[in-house]
C-alpha cells in the first residue's frame, strides 16, 4: 500500500484499556442515606451511575499518521501539533494511557482556536464537552451545585465522565479569559484542581458528592488575552501563541475546504477535482471563517451557468469590512 493511501485512511482508534471513573460502594452509600421520597434528581443520578457502571473506555490513536491530516488542515497550529505528536509517541507502542498536558491556545479571534479543539476531539474520538466562558451565567457549571439548591445539577466534568463512554474526553473551555470572578464564586475555581493530575484523580462534584477520576480528561482552553487569566491557571497549562495563517497557508485551507465540500455532496462529482490557481488566490483573500459560505455561493453560481468549473466570477464580491485572516471556529 502506498504512503499516500495510508495517509488517506481514516485514523483507527483502538480501545487501549478500561478505567474506573468512580467507586460503586461510594455511590451505594450515598444512595442509602437519601431520605425516601426526597432528592429525586440526586437519587436518579445515583441510580444512573449504578446502572451504567463505573468503567469507561480509555483510548488513544493507533499511531502518529492520525495527525497528518491536521498538519495539512491547520497550518498555523504546527507548534501545538508537534507537542501533541510527542506525547502520543510516548505511549504509542506501550500499554500506557495517553496523557496530554492541558493546552491553552492564545491568539486573536478567528485564528481557529475552537476549530482546533473540535478537531482534536474528532481525532481522539472520545467525545467532547464544550464550555463557553463568555456566556457562562453560573459559576458551578464546571463543578456542579449543591443538591440543596433548587434546580441544581451536576457539572460538565461529572456529566462527561458519568454519562459518557470514555475516561479521557476532550473538555474545551472556550474564551477562558472572559470568565469574570463573581464576588461569591470564582467560575474558574474548580479548574485549579482539575488541571492538576494528582488532585483531578479524586474530583468531587458538588451535586453528587462522589469522587470521580478526572485525571485523564484532555483539556483545551482558548483565549484572546492572557492578562486576565489567573496565574494558577497559566501555571498549569502549556501556552501556545497562535498566529493567523499567511497567504500560502490560507490557500491550502481554501483548497481543503473545496475538496471537503465537493466530497461531502453528490452534486460535487459534477465539479472539477481541484479549483484553479486564480480562484485559490482570490479565496486566500477571504476570511477563512467566510470561506465555506463563499465556496457554496461559487458552486451555486457555476451550476446555474451550466459549468463544472468554478471561476473567479462565481465567487461573492469581496466584503470591505471582512475580519483579518483567521480560521473558522
């Protein structure tokens, strides 16, 4: 099999092992102490935990080839990918679990930070939890709220581990620099222990009050400005300053998007396999977050004109107010 054929194969994600994310006896004790006919949401949570059981899949990529597509698709994230590749290499030919140091992707809006996080989750295929700190209205979303409060529920980390199938899901904390500490509650407080491997191993959600093993969670945080992020967070993560892609990188991104859209639709077979150089040059000047919409417009215009070739005239007119070059979130 050629190297090109191997690179084009979808990544295989074998099950490395099973990992226990909570102790059954802890849940049974909590359940036994609940007064009859009271705390029904909490009772339901405990019963759900016992029904599903404590063991979750802990998986890792089968090899480094899985990253090749991301190097091509995310040219401005090579430094991050190099680090992830090193960490995958350490466990690739052993029974050890994948351990990735928490990542903080720092850069201006539109450079692709959230898109990268989603692609990492897709690569690992372990599911993804997403928390947007810019729209956070309750500080306990990460850690849960006491069952004594009306409408209380478990936090995102607990839900990802208990309701999900994996012990090492990807948790994305988007725009972590937008999390303003309230007078009575620090919304980032739970991260201080969750980002530390040792303390994360016995993380106690405030709703369920049962320790769960969150030590294998893969954390990806994004931010525009590090100045408003507390030092205890910065000291626990690897910080990467992500720049906008240059012209050639933007051309590659546009080309990959064209191929992706064409391959995802039956009508795509009626169009050329690759766009012309002139069209790619024009598309490289479009903000990448607008590229998919621009390609769809161009495909439609070409179809109406009875052509299977996209021309520059098919592209939408340039937007004079477009944002600086970045990547779609």
